[in-house]
């Protein structure tokens, strides 16, 4: 049982593709735009267009498709659940009846929409995190949040928190793996038992995990203070983000078709 | 009776661009009663190898791990039998402490085995004694408030309480102060000599390896590069250096002297014996 392998949050696959070289801000805005689009569109043709666009982008990123499928795994149950609910609960022209279960034509459509919607959502966000380094992502977020500083949103602190959180996800997953192994060696069987027993078995994992997380947070705070980190002070960046011709090109190529879809409907 | 590892290979993340071959056709046999050492650079496959020995990593199709002539693949079906055969102390084992008292934490393993309260307590007392901790003084204390050395000992006692026949230690002295380190090494030796528990020890420290172990395996890039009786392995000092490792300090000194006193036996690791050997040689020529 390895936790590390089954969770792909915050994973970044380095490569030299066109998408990797884009400014993180470009990608963040585009993904936000794409997600708005997903909820805007209400018919099959539009979804197919978005799907084609998505596949093109995935192809452009040179990241193996298996990584995108892995992103679906954690919410597989959610997808199946909503699809099944949509399929059977939507009322309309009767298509098929299995005893008390009735499938309507509208149900089939609704289920397909919800399926495509969820899959596209996951793919879009995976594409962003897989092709953008966590640092780039948080820098982009900080930049885009800057205007909101006027109304008291601490942009740089939020981005610092995100950077730290993303940085420690792999570390904590690795530690969880280790603890699972260590407690297995002390006779805990994580693969057996009822729900209550299984929850109980989490205690020997969670307590040491929290203890070391707090200790690590403490160490990190001291290390940051030793390097003169202060909340609220303006910080500079080693690598300033820069918009290039590539980014403008991408904006045009991306938003012209997307906006024309919107206009079309 | 022994742990036999036969033609074991293991690859992390197979098929992906960052796949890593951690073990490549490794075959070793560890006999009962021995203290076996495994040394090698970081990433040479030591940890992967030892995790195979108690079934924490599944043995893949080609290889085989036999513990006392039983296939680990069959033993794995019952987690408890494996735990009682092969105990595993991870690096920085104090990380796994979680109970409110030392007694509860050391007793966690035996309790998982389904033992009654009385025998759990018996085992806790015995295990704490094996690491030189006094049950009466320590059993009600909170593990998180112990000193580093005590925490390490309590964690090791937690494994010893499972009464394993074989005990695997992954860098047991890492991060300890020199005094505590010496004590812990003595305790490990005692566990082997008095309780007859076979010890398999991974280490970076050549001095402690040379002092404790009977046999030594040197790993490099997932393979066993050198193996044999510890004395014989360190006698091949040039090969060890070629692998980018060091020989024990005592061997360095003896090797240096043997350059002008060729009769000197440089395969001694005990300080007293080495001193005698040096004196013998110097006197011999002096007379």
C-alpha cells in the first residue's frame, strides 16, 4: 500500500513543451477562463469543442495521458455517483425501463453533460499543475491578487502559505508511507477490519504525523525568521514573471475560439 | 535456520521516465545468530533490500525470500507471523511513537498480536530491560517528553516486544550523541549475544560496522559489490575505497603502520588487540 503513488495533487512534471514555457499567469487566467466556459456551455456540441481543445492542449504539453487519468481516480466515485443520479432521476421522454428504474432521453444527455463537465474540470486543473512549477503558480497567484491588496487581501502572505503547503505535500505523503510501514511492522493490519477498527488503526499514523508536522512548522518558522522574513514586508523575486510574444500568441489562439463559442450561443 | 534471499530485483515506478532500479539480482544468506552488516552509499538499495526481508515490499515474480525455509510470500498472508519472525526498526524509529505512556507504546505490538494483559506487561518489562531502561522508572512517562536516546530505545523496545527471531536495524545510531551511540551499540551486541537474536544492521559508520558485525555486505547500484566475513571484506581496503567508501579509522591507522612493518595484521578492529599488535611489531624489530 503506497499512498504516495495514488495522490497526484501538486505534482509537477518538468518538460520543455510550449505549455511549460508559458508564463504561469497566462496559464492561470486561461484555466480560469476554461472553467468558466465549462459552466457556460449547455449543449453537446460545445462540450465536444472544449474536449477537442483540451485534448489538443494535453498533446501540446507532452505529459503522458496516464497522469491525467490518475487525477480522475480520487473523484471517480463522485463522477459515477452523479452520472448515475442524473441518468435515472431526470424525468422526460422514456427511453428504457428496468423495473422501477427509468432512463429518459433527457437523462442520458444530462448524465453525459455532467460527466464531460467533471472530466474537463479535472483535466484543466491537472494540466495547470502538471505543467507549472508550484513556485510559478504561487507567483502568478500573488500577481493576480495584487489589486485586491487595497481591500485588505494579503496577497504575498497567501502565496507564501500556498508555496509552503505545496512544498510539503510530497514530504508528508512520504512520511505517511513510512509510518504505515513502521506500524505494519508492529502488527497493525491496515487492510482488514470493519470501519470502526480501520479508523482506530489510523491513530498510530495520524498522531506521529501531526507531531512531526508541528515540529517541522516550528523549525521552518525559525529558519524563516533567521533569514529575516517578516509578515507584511514587501518581498522581491529572484525570477520576475515576464509576458512574452508566446503568451500573447497563446491568448489569441486560446480565447478567440473559446469566446467565439460563447458568442455563438 | 536463516534468511535466504534469492535473485531479488526491484524497480521503483516501472515504466515511467523516472523509473529506478533499486535492486538488481541480489542473492544473500543471513544465518541465525549472526550480526550482519549492510553498507553502501545512499541510494545503493540497502533500504529496499531490508524492507523485502519482512514483507513490507512485495517480492516480485523472479526473486524469492525465504525466512527459516518458509517463503515470505506465504508468510505475508498472516501479518502477525511475519512480525514475530522478523522485526524491523526503521531509521529514526522514535518517529513512530504515539501512545500516552511508554508502557502503552511498547505494548502496542504485543497487543496487536492479541496477547492478554499479563503477557503484554511481561514482554514490555523484558523489552525495556534489553535496551537498559528501568521499567519502574519509565513506564508511566510520556514518550514525547523523553530524551533523544531514551526515545530511540523505547522505539526499539517496541519492536523487541514482538519477540522477533531476526531484528533489522536501519541506521540505529543516526543522530545520536557519541555517548548514547556507544551505549546503544553495546545493547545491540548484548541482544545478539544474550538473547540470540540475529541482527541485520544497515549503517554508514564503518567503525561501528567493523566492531559489531560478523559478516558484511557492501552494496552498490542495487548489487552486492563485496561480501564475506567483516575482517575479510575490510582487508580488501582498496576495493572498498574504489567503491567510494571508507575503511574504519582503526584500519587506516594499522594500514599506515603496516607500510613500514609489513608483518602487521591490519584486519583487527578491537582497540586493545590492535594496540597489542602494534606493540608486538615495534618491539620485535626493536630487539
